[in-house]
C-alpha cells in the first residue's frame, strides 16, 4: 500500500482568511491609490507647465530665427549685435523699420527726405552676435578654470586625503557652497576679482589695496583688481560652479570599485599611475556629464556676470578694439593683445535677455528680440544637455567593467 508524501491541498478560503497578506486592507489600498494619483497629477502638472512654456517660446521665437525662403535662417539675427530699432514715416506716407546704423546711413544718403514721425526702440534691432560671443568667451574661461581646479580637488579628497573630522567639515563646506545664491557669488567676484585681484603694472592705481615692488624691475605687484572684464566674470562663474563639479567628480570616483586600485598597486604601479590608468578612465563619463550640465547652469546666470563682466550694449566685438603697440616685438604685441582681450567687458545672453525683458519699455517692437533671444538660448542649453547624455552613453559603452 503506497503512502502519499504530498501535503494535502489547502483550502483556498481558509488560507486567505488565515494569511494576513491575503486580507483585503481597503483603507490601506485606498490610501496607496490616492497617493499614487496625487504623485501622478503633480508630475504631469509640472510637465504640462514646462511644455506650455517651451511651446510658447517656440511659437513666438521660431519665426524670428527661421524664414520661409532660402537660407531658411535669419542670418542677420546671428551676424549683427543688438542696436536700437528705428521706425519712421516720411512725408510721402512711406513707412520704414531699420536698425540705428542702417538708419543713419539712410539719412546720409537721403539728406533731402523729410521725416514726419520717428520712434526709437532700444535693443530691439540688430541681432544677438555680441551676446553669443560674450557668453561663449565667459563659459570658455569658466571651463578651463573650474574643470582643472574641480578635478584636482576631487582627486585629492577621494584618493589622497585621510579620513577625519576636518575633511568631513571641508566636504560639508563644499556642499553648502552649492546652495549659495548666485547674487552672493556676484558680489564675491566683484570684491575679489574686480577690486582686489593682483596685477603687474608700472603705475599702480590709487585704489590699490597695497603694492609689492618686483625686484630688478620697475614694475609692481598691485592688488587693485582686474576691473569689470571677461576674466573677472569667467573666474566668478568658475568659483560658482566649483562645488557642483567637485561633488560630482568625487561621487564618480567613489563609484569605481576599490579592487581596481588594489590590483594596479599590486602590479607595481605608483599611486598616480593607479589613479590615471585604472580609475579616471572609468570615472570620466560621470565627470563629463556633471561638468557639462554644470556649465549650462552657469551660462544662464545673470547676477554674477552683471557685477563682473557684462555690458548691456557694446558696438564692437572683443577682438575688434584692442590697442597694440605696432613698434614692439612679436612677444610684446602678443602679451598686449592677450591682456587687452581678457580685460574687456562683454555682452552676454542672460544679461541681454534681462535687459530687453525688464529694463526697456515693452511694446510690439521689443517682443521679436525678446522671444528670439530666449528661443536661441533655450536651444543652446538643450543642445548642451543632449551633448552630455550622448557623451556619457558613448564613453560608458567603451568603458565597461
């Protein structure tokens, strides 16, 4: 006689009644469903608001940038600097709209034409070449300074520094700096780089904090600041983005397994060889993504550059008006050109948008410049974000571990 070793089937209803996991918790399920709905509504509401803003900017800004005929892009908008828009009517009833430079040229060519009515609209004519160039220069200086210092600091904190309360306090201070308002960084840059930073000069200014003679020369190291210039603006933006880059780079380095370092050291590599060959290549995708996203953030800041570098209007581009002594040798001319270049103030897209949106009278003539500038700047930021995602994906595929 065979004896079954299988357990007798359980009654489904009895199991449901005895097992608390099968009980119907009506109140808990309703609460979970309510929370799920609220979270979904909040998420889609944010997406709807963002989509509405983006679509509105595209609807009003795209017609300014694009045209229906070849070359399908408003080239004048990208090849001219901002200027006043002049609208006027002459005695025969003809109506004209043109930039201030074109208007003055028209008046020289038509001295006998009588203008009946004339109106000037500041910053509503021309294009955005000057602000685009200024933004690129400021961002370039920021990248060079912030990436070098940020990466070096992150490597030291994660690979070389010892654990202790002091290093924990240092990391906490770096994280706190990431939350400081941008206007505070702007005032910091104004005080440090514009008014106090050292320069080498033959004639120190009276406002210099103090001066130090340079031996065997007639020059002085004068702590009088760099003035309002792109160099001061770039360094201010670099200081502003440093906490974000340091934290992101350090987290990328922490994500690399310790075994990579130990295996490299076991093969006889030095500390730096282990870091440069076995750690940095695998941490590079995360560092690159965080750095690019951080740079897109500082490219849109207004307060720091408003205090340290930006002008609302400038007729010439930075390299078009640099005084150079033509009788000097090549090295001296190069030094004068470089110092004259970085010591100039520039226009910048964030400050330009602030100017046309808040500091001039608003009317139908200012709207094309407003929405066109915002549309171009939004596209540039989106391209940077897409570039960071593309580079991260590409390098992570190459560096699998």
